[in-house]
C-alpha cells in the first residue's frame, strides 16, 4: 500500500512539473510569436524603404544620363542598354529580394518582362567597356548599382570629350 501511495505521489509531482513546464513553454511561444511579428513588420518596412531608395536612385541616374545622352559619342544601342539597365534597378531589387533570385536570373527575368532585349546583348556591352566589368563580376545588387553608376560616368566622359575638343582646338589656334 505504501508503494501505491508513493507511486501516486510521484505521478502527481510529475504531472505538476509537466503543467508548469507547459505553461512556461506556452508563454515562451507567445513571446517568440510577438517577437517574430515585430521582426517581420520591421523587415517589410526595410524592404519597402529599399525599394523606394532603388526607385529614387534609378530616377536620379536616368536624369543624369538623359542630360549627357544628347552629347554622347557612344553608340545609340549602347546608350539604350545603359538606360535600360538603370531603369531595371527597382525591378531587380524586388526580384532579388522577394523571389530570392541571384542577379543573373533576376536580370534575365526582368529583361523578358520589360524589354525586348537578350541577356547576351547586355553582357556584350558590359564586356566591351572594361570599367563596367568590376561591378558586373560581383554578381550582386550592390555590384549592379556600381555598374550602373559607371555606365552613367562612361556616357558623361564620352560627352565631355566632345565638348572639350572644340574648346581645346580653339585654344591651340
């Protein structure tokens, strides 16, 4: 009989310990869920802010490219690819973050959706201008942004050479 009472007491203690542990786990679960919701909300805000920055950066570079495009000596098809690459910055930002795509598949998808241009044409222009290769080889969004900046600077340098040449010639005469 003593064994039965002792076994019952042990069972009762075990049940109380399990109840306390379950309550503890439930409160920990609720805390973690609240923390997850907060982090998810912050992540969404950061993602939205990143999209907005990508859009602003794209618009800024497009304005600058537009101002030098008229005077650029670069081929029109290269300038078109530069402009398209800059226009695709926000799209690539979304593709790479929401779909978790690498740069190459994201760019291929963006080109299919927004332009009638082959990926190989973009690669050919990048390969033609050595200063674009560094950003391109990084194969990430930051490298792509760097490459787009270099596209603008390249167009700007080619336009300045045209503007500066007559000035230098008239100074020499």
